[in-house]
């Protein structure tokens, strides 16, 4: 099994007409009892498992291509290929196949691809070979007609291809091409175009090897310049020789590699630019041309990857400060193209490719490049970084976490990426959008690995929130210091929308880390300042961020929202929107509808107790009246725990016990339990009793201070005008002495603190979340004529 002559790669052709690598192994041939015949067997070199077991059928057409490839079809849409490491091994297996089928091993194809009609078969029996007209200028029209008439018939195509190979006909045609150009014989050049195009459609590797050889390829391209359907000839040769320049940013010492690069570029150019777009019927006729390019690219990447001196010189010059800017740009562009070529590789080969680049130091090199002033170089480096992140984000994460132990925050790779996103000069922020997508991939827990002793998620998120999050949120915090955004131009709004999009993703996927960050840094209050932006898309991004938080139904978040009165900016935006039926209106109503449907008790009580006067006149939807009903039912359950218990029992007998029913029962149990508590005791939901609330809730002493303050405040509120409904969206807020704008809406003396069922009473549902606020933070609503 160590014989390299029999070492092969197994490929299958997928639906996109691309070759998929099925593995590397060693091929043999032998009789397989189960298949009742001689078969090709390939066993994996890694574990000896069977990669391929294919019977050599007498009627299957096998093709030999490029001396080291054998291609065949086993079903209508199932093509296979064996790529041999050595020509000798390919010849041995080819002889076995030809021996089974009774063919001469000198042929490159063993069978006709399609059965012919009886008439064609009779004709072909009487004419064993195809005789080509003599290659003369006067007979070009006859040759063109012969080629065109042979294309519909697979058997005639085969005979035409054999005749072209055996007689060296292509080189003779190219000699006539020179004569026609010298004589400016346009008619002859048009015939040559049709002939060469027809030869391409023969789909024959042996002919391609002649046409794409160094001495012939430019003349072949020349023939294809004279398309009869065009009024003027194309200038493809002029472009390839004068405009397209081959640059060796690092000298390539291997002449075979250099020739392969030239050939691949030109053949790719023929496929993309020279040949007309193939019709549906011609597309499959060019499959061999696709394969030729594909295997050439695989070979080029492999040869460069194995050349350690080449890659060492490349990365040394990239990071050398003495390298001039023009040279560095060429080096980065080469590396970008090198990575683009690697996309033709199969996953296991691509993995090895990126591991090689990683070992050579590609990430430290990119860090140096991204810190430079040249925008073009940085753009190319960003593209290279995207290849690395998209294919192997774990490799990038490992590098940045190791880097954090050695470098300051300012020069960390992820922080460089964030800074480039923030400082993107493109008016449409195209680069920033790309970089935001890469950051999202890097912090996405869905593609993070977990091992027995550590988790990539824990380490990466700990690193990101400690070293990088403050850089990401800096533009947001800088722009939201007042009641309205400091800068509200379109570009700034776009950037803030991108940042909000990433933060919203974090809320959904990071839970603990982002929760601590939002609450400790008061991020939601700053985000909601953007609700006052003149750009609707930014205001909606801010609303979506809050909606994502509420959607988690997390009581830590809920207490934070209520403590800071963070529904106020939303209610303000809703009222300022007036009667307009738009996305803002619908999104805000949907958020309140979610609170109602999901029966989030703490938020329901908070909204009704503080904002009901502003919302009670909204009657074109039943959302707010439904919230009020929920609130009243909640109060009723609180006042009559036994009645609520009976309802729960009846409900459990009638309906299936689902998750929401269990939650209702738990809530009822805890509400009942609260009645036995001493007056003034703070109540904590059971799920939070084991957590430390000090960084979220004020101490109990402040709660008692708030009780004293509210006694005087409620009396003041009764003398002042409350916030009205939709008819008066503009209102003025006066502050006692603080900086936060808070709405309060108490409507009767019966709701004074300490009275039964009041929001401030310990026995009410509002108590666990009616967190104390100091005197400096409280605000009362006044009318404009009150001083």
C-alpha cells in the first residue's frame, strides 16, 4: 500500500459541475464476487476504509486525460475521476480497464458515449475512420462544414477527434491562420473561428493539451477573435500581451510552476471572455475544459504550498518595515489571489492550506498590514481576513486570545477590525458591513468548539467583553450623552445601526456577558436616545434592540427597565408619531402586545401604573386596554388569592398542563406567600434569590427612603396635570434635581404608598420590581404654565 504509483485521489462531479474530493488512497483492480466482475478498488491511506468499489463494465466509456486522470460515468448524473500521483500508475490501471473491455491501451476513450441510430451505425460500419480534407486555405469552408456536421453525433465527434489528433491537424490549421491574417482574408478567418470553436466542443483532453501548449495557445485565441457575428474583431491577444502583466512579487524558481500559472490564466480567460456563452446543449460539451482549469488550480496551490522558501520570503517582506508601499501592495494582492485560488480546494485540502498559512504567520502579518495607512492595502488585507474567518474562525479566535496576554488593547487584531469598521470612509459603509459580518462570525457561539476541560465560548466571550466591547460601543456612547443624538447625519446613523445590529445579536446569543454589560453600563438607556433620531431606520434599530431584550422575559432586565423608566422614550416616540400608520407605530404596538400576550406581570404593572394616562385613548387597537385588563386581573388575584387558587385548580382539570400554566401557578404561589411577609420587606423572585442583586437593585434602605419621598411626591402629583393621551403628544418634564427624564402617572389618593394594593405596597405584584429611586432621580410631570 506504500507504492506511490497507485496513490490516487477520488473525485465525484457535483450538481454545480464542480469536482468534490472524496479522499486519498491506493487503487487496485481485482475480481469482486459481489459485483460478478473485475472492479476498481480504492482504499483510504488513513484507515484502509473502502473509498471506491466500481465494477469495470464492458460498455462504460472511460476517458484518460492529462496522463494522470481517468474519468467515467456510472449513472446518468454520476461522474467519477481518479487523479494519479504518477503517470505510471495511471497507465497500469488504464491497461487493466482496456483489457477488460478488449480495447487498445493507446486510445484515450474506450467507448462511444451515446448509442447511435441504426442508420448511423450502418454508415459507420462501412467507413471505419473519418477522412479529413487536406488542410488548405481553399478548403476551410469544407472543413468547417465537416466539424459542424460531426458535433450532433457522439460517434462522429469521437472519429473527428481521433483524426485531428493523429494527423497533427490543429497545428496545420494555425499555420493557415497566419496566412489568412497576412492576406487579411476575413472569410477564411471566419471559417477558422467556427472550426476552432467546434474543436472546443469536442470536449477532448488530448486536443486541449495541444491547443493550450505554449506554442499554440495565443494562435488559438487569435482564431477566436474573428467571430462572424461581430462587425469588428476582438483584441484578445493585445490584452494578454500588453495590458495583462505577469508580476512575480516573489521570484518563482520552478519553471514548471511558472508555465502552469501562465497556462491557467490564459485558459481561464478563454473560458470567461473569449468563448461565447454556451447554450444549454453546449454546456456539457465544455465539462472537460472546466476540469482542466480546476485540476490546474489545485496543482498550482499545492506546488506553492510546498515551497517553504517562497512563503517564508513572502511573509518576511510583508511585515518588513523597509518594504516600500508599492511592493507591499503587490504582495498583499498576491496573497489575496492565492487565498481565492484555495477556494477550488476540497475542505480537507483547504484546511491544510490555511494551517500552512497560519504556521507561516499570516495573522500577525495581517495585523501589521491593517495598522498601515494605505486604504487599498487594508482593503485587500480585509478580504484575506474574511477568507480566514469564514473557513476557520476558531484559528482566528485562538490567535486573538493568545495575543491579549501580550499586547495592549489598542493593537489587538479584533480592535483593529472594529476601528476600521468605525472609520470606514466609504459613504455607503461597504467595508464596515463586511467587517461587522466577520465580527459577528467570530463572536457567534454556534460555531465555537467545546472540549472536556474548557470551552471556546467562555474564553472568547470573556476576552471580547473585557478587551473589545468598549471599543465597539464607543461611538454609541459618545453620540448619546444628551436627550437627542449629538450627530444625526446619515453616515453616523448607518454606523450606529450596524453597531446596534451586532449588539442585538449579542443579546440573543451571549446572555450572561451582555446582560452584565448592558446593566452596568446603562446601555439600553443610551440606545433609546436614538429613538429621537430623524432617521427612521436608526430609531427602529434602537426599538428592535429593546424588543429583543423584552423577548427574553428575564426579570433582571425587567427590573433594570423599570428602575430606569426605560419605557418613557418608547411612549414618547409613540405619541410623537401621532396617528401615522407606519412601521414605527406597528413595531411599538407589537412590543406592548407581546407583553400582554406573554403576561409579563412586572412590565404590565409598570406600564399601566406609569403610562396609562398617555395610552388610554388609543382605541384603534385593543392592546393597551388588554394590558389594563391584565393588570386589573393581576390585582384581583392579589386581593383574592383563594379565588385565584380555585381558578388554577379548575384550569388544571380542564386543560393540559403546559409551561405557561406552570408559570401562573408558581406566580400565584409566590404572590400568596408574600402576604405573610412583614411590611416593607423587599421581595425577590425565586429564580433570582441565589443571585447577587446589588449591582441591579438599590439597597433596602433606599426603598424605605423612597417610601418617605413618595408620601410627599404623591401629594404634589395630585396637584399637577397628568400626561394626557394621543391628542397632546408634546409634554414638558420638570426635574427635582436629577438628569434622568421619568414619567409618573399616579391618579388617585388611594394609590398612595402603603395603601392596600398600591404599587408601592409590599404585598402587591409591583413591589418586587418597584425599585427605589433617590430624590435626585425622580421627576414629576407638569404643565407648561407651572413653574
